[in-house]
C-alpha cells in the first residue's frame, strides 16, 4: 500500500497532541512525476511512459509544468456547472448541491462488521455555504486545543483521522458523484498553437472534460457520455470526510485533480497486492463478510 497527499449533533473531543501512528510512518509515499512541457502535451503517452514505475505503488502524483487555473475561474466554472443542473424547491435556479452524511468513529461495544453509515443529508449548499460549514466543523473540532490545524503535518492529520475512527462516532458531510466540472469548457481553452508556460492545466489536454476522447484512449470509441468514465465528476468534502476503497469501473485507470481546498490523502494498493488486501479486509474487517467492503473508508 502507498499513499499520496494533495493540496480538500455530537461534538468530537478537542484534539490533543499525540504521536504519529507508527504504521503511517512506515507506509511509503507513492512517486511524484514532473513531466516536461513537451511530455505534458500528450496525457495518454505520458501515462503509458510512467505506468510501469507507478503500478508498483498502485497510485502516483503528477505535477503539471504549467500554471494552475485562477481560483476565481475555478469558482466561476463550478458555479456555472452547478447552475446548469440545480434548482431550488421553488423552481428558482441556484448553484447548489446536496450532501451526504458520513459517520466517523465506531461503537466500542460492536467491533464487527465495520460498517460506516452514509445517508442523504437532505441539505443543499452553495459552494460558499459548504465552505463555511467545513470551517465551522474544524473550529468546533479543535476548540479548547492549543494546537492549530495549520500547524499540523500531513502525518499528524492522518493519525488524527485514524484515531478518531476508534472513538465515539460523529458525523461529517460531503458531496459526491456530481456530474459537473470546474474546468473551463473545451471550446474556450486557450493555446491553439500548443502549450506554453503562460497557460494553465485547464487549457491543456489534461482538462478532464476531454481527456477520455484523446487520441490513444480507447474510451474515445464510446459514443454515449458515461459520468465518471468519459466525463468528469466533482467531489467536495471537509475535514475527515472519506471515500470508499474501490476498484475503478472495468479496472480502468483513474485521473483525479485537486481544484482547491486543503490537503487530501489518497491510499493506493498495487494490482498484484489486491487479493491480499481484500483477504485482510475480509478476515479482520468483516469476519469473512465482504458485503459491503466498499464501506471501509479512507481520508
């Protein structure tokens, strides 16, 4: 197993300084790749180039050699996409989305199976409202502590999450599988003559609105639009939100881009270790009950 780090009722107890979990220290970091401007122009070719090395870890991180989109542009595109598929109960168009409620923690009297509750919250937010909600939760979590979240290392945040999973349950909110994009529309990309250092990721072929249709990608032969396969989906979370261990649809590769927000940690399992990983979860997480293995979450 390896991991990568990216830049996103009951009140949990205040955080107190603790040691980083030893098993996290021993977990290797997946490789980072730094393509040249020329290499970056061909996503499919570059992925094929690094695949052998990256597959040893099951996951990797690619650092773009071009600028990141302006935050204002990202917010504008996100709200534009939300507006196109959202409506209030009164019929008024509004850039909102609905969240799910996730459970973090476990009941001390029931250790098996490790099933995490996930349900619809029934609440809708604008991006700004959800950001305020996330900040409010962080403030509540660290209330009474002399430690500020910004002073914590990534390993300390990870340890904090895993320790919380062994304590009294509490709830967080996240939004998933939103068939929208924060990237600029393909027809509005700049740089028709090729990439340069003044353009950004959204202007490149790594704009996830069109990556699946590139030359060399077999998905380009699929006529229909399949959200999350031939077109992107957006996820939003807060401190301690998690997404389930899973294998991508049809064992395809997965491309994820962090548009904004705080650090995020992904965990990856190489393909040749998948069976062993499932066996561990089967025997130690669910007492041989694999339904639903997808609920063994991560931060």
